[in-house]
């Protein structure tokens, strides 16, 4: 089985190499599903041309990428002996490797916790207990690399891949007990795309859980995590200021994310609404939409306090659904993390429906875009219907996985069989 999986990995990498050699990025990189105004490779090249001519990349309204990313690609194009497409391939392989390592460490932690808490479990729950799966790490690598969303992000040279990699490394370092490295990559992911700053909540909880046997109290670990995150964030912004010589990038990057002045269609829900809303209501609804991304973090952290890694996965899904400029690369990350909880699949009821919704949205989205923009036989409602279907598929999958986790926790403590009510099996409803 493992040999077949690794053959699939080689096939997935070969597909990427072929597409890179065919210059598929010239088409994929301009697809609105693959790149946004924040992550488009053509805008990176525009920034590099401006810098080479002594002009600030943030003087106009074209570049919305962070300064350190622009400098990273400037150095890469200058010193790397191969095509930048292979640089994205290397980053993608690093992300896949990170997922495999996360799987190994996560399995060990959950099995250790299961052994410690097994005395609390009810009788007859053996069928829902977690068992070690030696094939899962390789399978995680394969599923990420074969995912069409990951392939499109890599070949299309979307800088979403950098944010994905930093998020994966933040989780990996936290699970391994590397507190300062985990906060570095969490700060980096927030620096790159803003919304992942909320991941500091599960990262802090994971650090407390992993470090609780090292002689440091949870309060000490929490304070150290928060302070480290803040210090890394300040360092990243100061480096950016030193690189460009002004704070102009703050409005060009984060002001652009928060104010959403560009209504170019994308996979999100912002563009259609703010294209139609009255101007005097715009600021009010803008606040509502932006707060909506973060408002779930605290309640979920309280409810999932015993499952911080699962909270990390849930927040990644929420970012993918509700951020202002999402791409398929944002969806690829939570979909790739889902197999970590393969023991929940027997509880999930809507996986097939949610998968069909995502597949249908992926197929009809480009068709409706062509009908609307190219052929002129449709309107914006057609494409927006596809984006709504895409978001609903993610919401259904997220809701199903959260409900499955809570139901399994209930079964572990109270037994799998529902209680008898008037001689008949009762119905369990989680509220």
C-alpha cells in the first residue's frame, strides 16, 4: 500500500513538472480561482520592475504583496539557477513534507492522550478508539500533492503557497514543542495574509498541552507564547519598514485586505455584496463581514479546548470560507488536514454531499465565468451562485466534522448505544 502511495506522489510531482515546462502558469496564474490581487504572480513581477527602476512598489494600486515576499522573490530570481516555477515546486514539496511530519507527531500525541484517559471511557467503545496507522503520513503527503487545488496553486505561482507553508510549519513546530519557532511561523502567516493571526489561539493551547510535563505552568507557557508572537510580529514589520523605507505598505497590504476596494470576482462572498451595497451602508457592512471572520474563534476555543489541533483545523476552514480574497489554495489546506481525524469518518453523514458541492462548484465556476465575461450570455448572479455553492460545501463539511467530533466525545464517555426510553432506543441530540 505504501509503495502505491509513493508512486502516486511521484505521479503528482511529475504532473507539476510537466505543467511547469508547458508554461501553464501563464493561464492558471490569471485565473481568479487560483490567484487574487494579493497573491498574483504578475503583480510580483510588476513590483520587481518598479524596484529595479528605483520606484516604490506601493506608489500605485497594483502591488498588494508584503515587502519581505517581494524581496524574497527578487533574491530568488537573481541567484537561483533554475526557473521560479521550480521554486514553487520546492515550496509545495516542503508543505507536503510538513503535513507528513504533522501526522506522525499528531498520532503519537493523541494515542498518548487516549492511553491516559482510557479509564474514563465507557465500556464497549473499542470500535471508536484511535489505532495507529503507519500508512497515514505517506497518505497525507499523497492527498495534498494530488489535490487539484494544490496543483493549481503551485503551477499558477500563487503566493498563497507561502502562507500555507507557514501555517503548516507553525502547527508542526507547536506539536513538536518548539514554542518560539511555532510563534515565528504563526506571526509570519499573519504577516502574509492577516487572517491567520487567530491561529495564535490553538497554537497557544497546543504549546500548553505539549509543555505541561516540562515543569512550566500553563500560565507561563501562555505568556511566553503571546510575548514571542508579538515580538516576532514587531520584528517582521520592522524589517519590512527597513526594506522599503516607509510604512506605506501597511495600507497597500492590510488596508486593502480590510477595506476590500477591489470588487474583482473571486471565490469569496465579499465582492458581490459590496458591488451592490449602497455607499452609505458600506462601512457598516464591511465591519460586520470582517468581524464575522474572527467572531467564532473565542467560542470555538472554549468548546474545543480539549482538542487544540482540531481547533486549528476549524479556524483554517473559517479563514478559507470568510476571508475577503480567498483562492483554491486556501481551501486546499483544511482539506489536506482533514485526514488527521480519519477516526471521525464513521460519524460523518454529509461527506458525499459536501464533496459533490465542491466538485460541482469547481466545474461550473469557470463555465459560468466564461458565459458571463467572455460570451456575454449570463450575468454576475451565475458566477456568484457557483461561489456560494463552493462556500456552502465547505461549511457543510466543517459542520459535519465538528458534529462528528462532539458525538464521538459523547460516545466515549456514555457508550455507543443510546439509552432506552420506554423500551425503545432513544435519540441523542447534541445541543
